[in-house]
């Protein structure tokens, strides 16, 4: 599908992926629900707004996944290479 996003987990220098490890440590149903929302985020990106995605700063967003009485929050950022290249060009001028 056109316009899909790439999901990459932040890795530590020792190779660990703390966010992925956290999701994997949850019970099967909670992990599956979070993975389903991350998949939706991959497909819909910043069009997935409303009660699921909240913009915290210019660069940081929060994906909120509710399961019964628990709410999981996954922080993410969107890396827009075209926007960054434009800012770099402007900074050089």
C-alpha cells in the first residue's frame, strides 16, 4: 500500500530493543493488541489521530493502546527525511 511507514525500534549499543522487549514480556493478549496498533500505525501513520495518537511535541508522539483497565503508551517519532533535508538547506543559507 502506498504511503506506508517503516517501524523501527530504538536499539541500544548492546543490541537490546527495550520497547520490543517490554511488549514481548506482556501476556499474549496485551502484546497482540499492542502489535495490532503498531501495525495500524505502520499503515496509517500520522492519519491515525484521535484517541489513539497524541502529539506530545513537534517530534514526539504517543500511541495509546487500551486493554480493559490497562492503558499502554508507546512513544514514537516520525522521521521525515524531506523535511530534514529542507531544514538543512535553509540552515546552510
